[in-house]
């Protein structure tokens, strides 16, 4: 036996011993059940209210999605100049409204004077909300209006900004005041924001995965040391791919499921893709077309083309 062969065998043996030792010492802990994530069948979350059916993040969109029977909404939130939490995705209002400016530089009153349906084009190609203005809404208004819906809330303000620094505490105080801790999921692309929020919530609210947590889970899954992964969150709401890495495989979904972590995929608007993901084990579909999703999963009315 040559020297190189002996070295290779020694390395392999050491790796096997390390794996066996870590397996013996590690006891992966499942996440505790959260009321917000307790459901018996896959759910449909209307993305920003269903942004291909009505102006995104407006009451008109949420009302329409609720009429279709969705289980909840996927929303983004930002802080205004006067520190009100509004339901909105972009940093600037230009893309959706008849005005311009940055959310954090405008008061709620100033934002309420804009038409957030001004640039919305319906499925037939018409600007249907230019004569019927659609207004921005606060998170408080949304939670009050739909007391029976699950709301996945994504904190969008950057952590290193003034508004981003305030958001976790502001959000927690509002949720506690409204007593809605059991029907929301709180997340952010920034894991540090989720951690900041949880300093107040103390695991009383379901948490979604940030980018770093998703990366850590996938790396653990594809290695021999998946048993060392200890999740900090309760649900993964993710795209089907992260760069070139597939996040929608049966294996990855099952890996998370064993840790009591359901997977929701965004933003899925094609019926065939919805069906494939559900077949793979996905527990939720986040979509701009809640009509298509509800028809596929629950045989409701035919979707609009």
C-alpha cells in the first residue's frame, strides 16, 4: 500500500469518526409548535394582497383576496416619517403611486393623499384605479380588518437606518397591543432584524428565516452534518432557487419538515408549478394570483386568464 493511499484512508477514517462522534453528541431539537403555523393542508398567502389582481398593498387587493378565500397575506412593512407602520414594499412610492418620494421621508397623512393604484394595470390592460383611488394602509388597519387571516410580515427597512433600528420594537408593541401574536409570522431578509424583534417577542411569535438562516440550513442539508443544524426560526418562506441552488427539492423540504419547519414558496403564479411544489411537500404558496391558487388547491371558481 502506497503512502498516498495510506494518507487517504487515514483522512477518510478521521472524517467518519468525526461524523460518528458529532452524530452521537448532537440531538437536533424540533421547533416548538406555533399556533400561527398550525394547519392541516397547504395554505395560500396572497402576495401583497394579490398584486396582479388589484393594486398591491391596498385594501382593495386584500379585500379581493379575502373574498377568494385565501388563508392569509404576505406583506412588507415600512416606517413613515411620523413612525407609523405602513404596508408597503418599495423604499420609494414612485412605481405604484401618482407621487414620488421615500416612505421614510413622508408622513402618513402625506402618503394617504397619494393614489397607490395610479399605475396599476389590470389583466385586461386597463388602468382601472385611476378614477377610483386606492390608498396606502397601516398595519394596524390590516390586522383590524382581517382578524381571522394569517399575516406574514416582512420588515423591509434596512437595519442600519433610523427607521430600521426602530422597526423591531415598534412592531412588537403594536402586535402586543392588538393581541395578535398567534396569527402573524415575522421575518426579514436580514437575520439581525429577526433577532432584534425576538429580543422583545421572546419566541412568542412565529419567526421566518432570513437569508443567512436559509444558507445555513441548505449547507447543512447538503453536507454530512445535517444533524448539527439547529434552527432559530419556525418557517421557511423562500424562492424555489437561491442563485443556482435548488431550494424546492423533496429532500430539502423533508429535511426541514423533520425539524417541524414548514416551507412556503414565493412568488408562484403558475398552476403547474404550484401543483409540483405541493406534491414535493410545500405547506404554503405565496402568489400574486390567489384566484389560480385557490382554484387549484380547493376547486373554487375558475381563475381569470
